[in-house]
């Protein structure tokens, strides 16, 4: 079968074909569609009497797909839930954006030591050029070296489907989790994808069979585990060499030049060679870690120059330089000296690099001005709040009432817009929950007033430990939580404060004010931010408190309200 799929949708399809049983994750662009699609399928399963639209192709509205799905409170919890499923004999998939692997790393590293019982794939989506990321331009491949976990790197939706299946196969064969690393241009790329139809199957019930020897990392056993892990990686490397997971488009013959590429950069390379009408051998690295040294050595042994095309960090370039020292000392390795470590790559950038190395004169009229042109600077339209957003009432009131010199702590979510004009009221922005953690440090170090802004989803994700810390250590920032009843910025996913799971089931609605009270916060006010006078009075009162104080601005996201009040149209995918 064949259908046009988004890269993220193709990952869903590959996982369904691999027989995934358990899916967990935390929403974030560019990976959010993975969890969204699985949850659509789960809701279809729990509402068998109706059908709803889904682009995941493995199961229609009338099929039982056997998959449990959830949005977890954060990525660490999501990974731990998947570990529990794996140890209970279920195939699991975890999905997150780049920063999520930072959050879950505390449990990721010991997972490499224990290994998996049933297969597990961890999807991590990086965001070169920071199209939807405010924290850093992170290259998550670096975690391969720290955790010793294999990393697959697809370049298009077809490979997203294929490599997801391959990831489950490798995980099953070697009892190790496998990371599938995508980027924005891979996750949000569309193309016709060939796939196998998935039949109906009931939801599987696992069994946790005790195995302290495998599942516990207590010393001194943990040292044995590390040795076993390193031995396992050598076996994986040998398997990769044997099965030729990495692909060579053409073996170097009399050519003096070759290219090594990975991920979406491989597609840019193909396009560049086509535009320049060049026939150059290319080694495509599909398994970034552990690296197939022998394949690379064979490829670079007789050539004089090699261009390494990879986005962000020059990890492959460093590896190739190290290999070349033993087998081709005179090899010239080009990479980040010609291709930037910042921002996305594209065809034009690769063309310029190729022309620089080969002294190839660009003849094509489309590109003959590239090397000397000045790029047209088009002003970027900054993000703004949606029409009718309750936050429109929040920011002006806070800014007007707060004394001059007040420090404003920004956090991840829709409240990031407060850092832009006309509001311009973020004095720092780091990571989820950091607004409160940093504000505590500022309060302990200065006599300045501090207001920490945070959304409801972020509070559940990472804000609670920071709140406890501020209370415990007798700090007194004012915390303003913007509770719009949804995790909005990433695509309207459910969170623990809504009373609904991602699968649409009724559950306990966790109240932020009750959690805060349990954490020891004594000064709490819940209000509608449209009530300006009440909001102003609360700010004035709480800014003078000697203890942590909390204002919860509770009003539903306007887009969510509109959707809830509109009649839904249910369309059968068949």
C-alpha cells in the first residue's frame, strides 16, 4: 500500500507494523503529531460505536489496534512508564522533542545498562534553526556517546516508517533501547510512503517477571552491566557492518572525492549533485551510533577529499578524521569549516561547499550568483497571542501594577509571548519550570521584587519541585500561573488539570491550588483575569508578602472554547 504521510505519521505506521503495545510521551514540536495520532487511534478503540478522522494508516475506525497511549506529565515519567511496559513484556515507544531527552536522561542512562526485556524505540525530534524551540539549538545525537544507546537517523518519511521498524528489530535482537533521531524537516516532510496494512488485534496484557540481576543497577552489579553494554555495542557494530544498514550510492573508484551524509542533509546533498550534474560517491550514515568504522574506512581509504554533510554539530566529521589517521593520513576532511554549525542546511549551502572543495564553477543560472550574493533580509513576523486569548488581559495588568525594577521570569508555553513587544516583560527564559527556580535564586540574592510567569502544563511538568523548593527555603516570589485549561502551544494536548486523559477518558481533575496548598503555599488567589480590579488588588497584596504567593489566572483558551462550542463533524477514514 502507499499513501502520502507526514514523517511523524510514518513513524506511527512503522510502530503499528512492528506491533507496538504501549506509547507514552510529552507533547512538543516537532514530535507532537506522533502522540496525537496514537491517541486518535486509542480513542477510536475506546469509542467503537463511532469513527473519527485519522491519518495513521494502519488502523481504521472499526479496527481494534491493541495500543495503549498516554501523554505523561513529563518526558522522564514517559520514559519510566515505557520501561515498566518493556519489563512487563510489552513493546513500547516514547516520543519527545529534543529537550525531552535532557529531562529523561536520569533514567535513560541506567536503562542502557539494564537493557530492555521487550523492544523499545525512543523518538527524539531536534529543531535546527529553532523554528519551535526557545531554549537552545540542541543536537541530541550527543546523547549517544553519553548513554551508549544506538541512534538511527532517517532522512524522509519512508525511512521514518522503515527505521522505526528497524529500531524495534534491533532492540529485540540486542535487548537495548534504540533512539530514532529526527529533525523538523524530517518530522514535517510529506511524501508517498509504502507500508503494510495492519490487522486488528486486542490490547495485550503483560506480566512483570522479577529479574533483580537485570533490572537493578545496585553496585557492584552496575559495573558488570557497563562492561556487558560495551560488549553489546561491539556486537551491534558487527551486525551493522554485516547487514549494510549504512548505504553507499556508488563505491569510490578512480574518483578523488567522496561525500558522507546523514539525515535530511543527505537529501540536500542529492539535490546539490543533481543541480551541479556531478556523479560523486556518497556514504549515507543511517545508524549514527555505534558507527560502522569498517564501512567508513573502506569508503575513505583511496579518496583524497571527503565532504561530511550533517546538520548542527560535526560529530561524524570528528569520527571520520579519527578513522582517517589510521588508514588515509593524507585525506582532506571538510565539514564544519564550510557548513555552519548553526541553523538548517539546504541545497544552496551544500552547492557552495561542493564548489569550494572541487573548484567547480557554478554554471547553472539558478545558482551562479550564490557565492557573491547578499541574502534578502525579510523581516520575521514575531509570534503573537491569538485573538480573544485570556493572556491579553494578564500581561498589561501585571506590567502596570508591578513596581519599577520588578524582575519578570519567563517560562515555556504561550506565556513566552510576554517577552515580545508590546509586552517586553521577560528578563530571563530558560526551560520548563525554570521561571520559578530562578526567581527563588534572585529573591535570595537581591531585594528586588520578582514575578514568575508559568502555564498550567508547565506547572505539572516541572513547576512543582521549584515551588516546593521556594516554600521550603523561605523565599517569597510572586508566582502567576496562567491556567488556560489545556497544553495549548504544542497543539492542544491534555494535561493533568483537565479531568481527561489523552485517550479521552474521565479522570481526576488535579487542582493547581490544592497542589500548591499541599506544598505549603499559604497565599493563593484563583481569579478570572478579565476581572481587572480583582487581579490588580491581588498583585498589590501578594507582592508585599514575606512568603511565596500564588495567583492562578483561570480562563479557558479561546480556541479550545470555540472548538467545544462548535458541533463536531465525524468523518470515517474509510
